C-alpha cells in the first residue's frame, strides 16, 4: 500500500504452472521454454513485412503520403524559423542574427531533403547494408550542421551562430507540428 511491492500468492503461482486442471503441474523450465518459443514466433512474425507490390495503387498512395509529410515538415520548419526572427528584438546587430536564422533555415531544409532521400535509398537495400548506409548518411548530416554553425559563427559572430543553431533545431518542433500542418494544408485544398 505504501510503496510495498505486493508479492504473488502461492495459489496464483500454482495456477500459472498448471495446465488448466488443479492436479496437473508444469515444470518451470517447460514454462520458460514455451515462453521462449512464443517470443521466437513473435519475432518471426515481426520480421514479416507487408509487401507493397511495385506499381500498385497502394504503392502510389504511400509515396504520395510520404511526399506530403515531407512537404509539411519543410513548411513547418521554415514557418518556425520565421517565428525565430522575433529574436531580432534582442539581438545586436539584428541583421547578423537574421542572417544566421536564414542560413540555419536553409541548412534545416537541406537536412530534411537529405534525410528523405537517404530513407528512400535505404528502403531498397538489405537490412545490414541499409543500417550502415543510414549511419553514414546520419554522420554526413551531423558534419553539415557542425560546419555550417562554425562557418556562421566565424563569419558573422555569435548572434548569427545562435540564430543558426536555433533554426536547425526547429526540425524537431516541425516534426511534432506536422499533423497540424497537414490539417491546414488539407483545409487550404493543397494536395
């Protein structure tokens, strides 16, 4: 009741070990073996992928939906970067901060496009090859972010660097706001 862990009762343990009758008991090792067989079966089921036939209507719809989500992410990211321009009120000189936000917005859109294309290519590969490919592409994105932030800080100063970092980070909130962006897109009658 007060933080004390409730222990299973002996009757419940015995019932779990029984086959259904009160007299016939199972060996705990048999229970573990059955559980591991069930886990192996469940894992086997998880590996089965619902294949989408190439050129089918479903494949076309899935591709259209992925492109729409990608577009929503880009629009959301740019919109949030525009909101970051409010920071010009406090940043001095304001044009440097605005330049950093603009560069960061361009880098963020590049990262989204690069990620979308990388995922598309990875889906055509074998799992191990796709994992290595995805890790390599992720490393490239990290290097691009690092180089862009360093270049902006060296070239334009700290205010621009902060604006660039904030713009690149706007990818995350844009992903969370994607359903809202999609709803607005549908209301406007766009794709």
